[in-house]
C-alpha cells in the first residue's frame, strides 16, 4: 500500500470527520497521520478480514483523542466501510471521539485518558513473549502524555524485563493541550531519558515515510531492549494555518477554514 | 484468609499455566509458595499499582487470567481508572485482590484502612465484588472468580480469621449463604466481620430473639432473592460490614429493599459512621471503638428492635 497516499487520505478524513462532528483534536491527528500510515500501510502485520488473527501485530493508540486518525486508517485498510467514518461523533454511532474498541474491528484498546496505553501494551508484550509468540506490540503516544507518571512505571518495567517485542512511538510535536511542551513540563533531554531507563531509542522525522519505516522495522542487530521511536512531528501537519498551533488542538474546521484545509490537502471538500 | 487464598491460587495455577499473579511488591513471606513453585506465572511489578493493573489488563487481553495483589487501598483506589477503563471496559479477566479489608491493618493508620473500597468498586460497571466471610469462603471464592469471565474484586482480611463454616459449603457467586433462619431479625454480613455477626446472633438468640443470618459474600451482583426472603420473613434487616455506611453492603441492600414491592422490613445499616479513624489500635480494638464488635452489634440491633 502506498503510505503517502494513505497518509493523505487519513488527513482528509480527519479534517472532514472533525468538521462533520464539530469536534476537536484535528491538529493531533494531522501530527501523527504519517506514523499511522506507515504502520498500517507497511509495518503492521494485520488481516482486515480477520481482525482477531492471533499472530497480528498489536497496535494501541494511547493518545486516544486522535482516534479519528486510526478509524480512518482502519477503514482505508478495509476493516470496515469508509462511509462509516462520517458517523464520527454522531449520536448513536460507535465512532466516539476517543478511540473505542466496542463494535469497531481492528481497535485493540479503548483509550482517552492518557497514560494507559503503554502499561497495557507492556502487559501484552510480556504475555506474548511468555507464550513464545513472535508478533510485536506498538503503542503510539503523545508527548504531553509523557507527563503521566504511570508511563514511567511502564517504561521501567519494560526495560527491566527486556521486552524487545515492545515499541513505543512518540508523536513528538512539542505542543500539548494549553501550551508548548517546553513551557508546560519539560521533556528534554527526552531521548536520553528513555536511554537512561534502558530503552533502545531511534529518532526520526515523523513525516518522512522512509525514515519512519526504517525506525519502526524490527531492529537489524539483536537487542533485548524495548524500542522507543521518537518521531519529530509538526502539530497540524499538512494544513498551513493549523501547523504548530495550540489553537488547533481544540478548534474544529468549519466554513471557509474547512474548505481551505481540504484544498491544501489535495482537492475539494468531501462534505 | 490470605494464606488460604494463596494456597488455593497456587493449586489452580499449577493446573493452568494461563493463571498469573502480579504483586505490587507486597506479600513478604505470603507469596513465597507461588513465587518459587510457579516463577513463570509470577510477576513483581514493583511499587507501581497503576502499571500493575494496566499490565494485568494487557496480559488478560492476550488470554491470561491475572490476579493483581496488594494490600489495603493500593490495588483499588491507587489505580482506579486502570481498573475502570483498561480492565472493566474491556471485559478483561483481571482479578483484583486486596489484603486487609476494613481495619485488618488497623494500627498502621488510615492509609491502610480499606473502608470505602466496596462502595467504590461496586459503583464500577462490569465488575464482580466478592468479600468472603471466612477462610472456607475464601478458597471457594478464589476458585469461583477464576472461572468467571471479566473483572472481579476479591476483598480479603489478613491472617488468622476464624473459621465460621465447618466443612463443605455451597458457594455460588451472587448467592448469599444462609447460615440460620429466623423470623424476627435477619442479619446480613459481608467480609471478615462475619464471625462477629455470628456471635452477635448467638447473643440475640439468648435474649429470646429469632434471628436469621446470611453471609452476603458477593456484594455485586447482589442476591436480591435473599433480600426479598429476609424482607418477607423478618421485621428488621441488619447489615453488618467493616466498611463505611456509605454505599457498601448497607447501601446495596437499601437500594434493593427500597424498590422491593410490598417489603415491610426496616433496615439498620451497621458500619463505620463518619470520618476517618485517627485512633491507633488493632483490628479488634478499632472494631470495639467503632461499633463493630459483637457486643456493639447486639446493642445497636436491640436499640433499633425496641423502636420498631
């Protein structure tokens, strides 16, 4: 699957879904769209017609507020019909704002409260290794989410138990809910922190698909450490007026803003 | 109770390699048997209850039945949201075990008094809440929750609780055990306070009252039939729990009784009335101070009996 094309589709769906749903977090989806596209388009072993295939790679979106991006990727991969995406946020729909597994094939874990995904993914990786199974577990996290202490409990645990089948991916766009990360709770030296905790760290441009594919691939050299991929991203990537803006964590694209966003993403509006 | 629990769990886990035990770095001397005999099924998560519970949910989603183990409020309140979102919402087979329900760790201070846990846990959707009354019930409850799908909370005492049941019992999750029948008063107790309820019943019987006694080991789902039966046969229902009077067994029975068509029985809820305990003392001492000794239960029941 062409991951560039998939990323563009995810972005267009996300803008339309947040437009129709009058919902927030479009900036957070645009930020991670390339990561999700490379995962679902290339890296993850999954079977859309068999969502519970036992040997599938597990993917957890821990930054659950960007659920629209995962719904879009799953629909484009054929887990469910693309036309269901327009029900995002709608009354009576299954596609809640924060990602939910109930009734949505392909979603492993419902999240929305930050700092949960890594522990659950760590448990999955532990059980998987115990049973001698070979698939990997990926957890996509936000940078602001790393404020949550529970993550650091999991980070210690995964390194202590040498869970090499676990991959944490950080969508490091450097902007959190109210202000830049640097002004909220400083994460730097971020990569060093993960290394000090015993993780293998790979940094990559989070919008460069080749770099992402290399970073997310199984490590070439044998390692017994879990991997942290720090993906340097731009919040709101792909829509010029949303990029690097705290505002678009919450603002919903309406009217002319919606039209302009879709035009920048390659064509006229879908809705 | 804790010894009976770990003995039973070790037994189960020996025959089922998918049964796991994770501790939050507690259980010195208690967990040794499981740890040494089944090292692959044992994890010490460290002093990190949020991660312990998230881990358990992740393992459960991969097909394991995972017991999380700690004391007092650590495996429940400290990681309440992990229980709610990661375990309950996903129907994950996470079995939360708290040692030290009520005042079992009395002298250690209020951090170690698990006195609101039943109320808080039973408020969660898709969870089973079990508080066995004696070691015999503990063994049966451990086996039962292991077989149940989904998330369960097992509230245990500490060590040295007396046996109330002599010999085999019929234990079903969600079905109270009726120890005695009686037409004046029905006492319904949950958890390790059961022995005090038995002693209180003896004293009330000696005073000429006909008193039924139920061990309501499962607080959620509550045995509505047992409550309906008690409401039909007795004039006064008394709930006894080593727990706040807000939202625990008494609250659960009140919710049922108040909506029971034609129920005439009056309800008296015996538990911890108000505030934190800042008194230092062991379990028996604190039970005495807070109206939960057999003697205080009798006094309280008699006071209510006289005015109805």
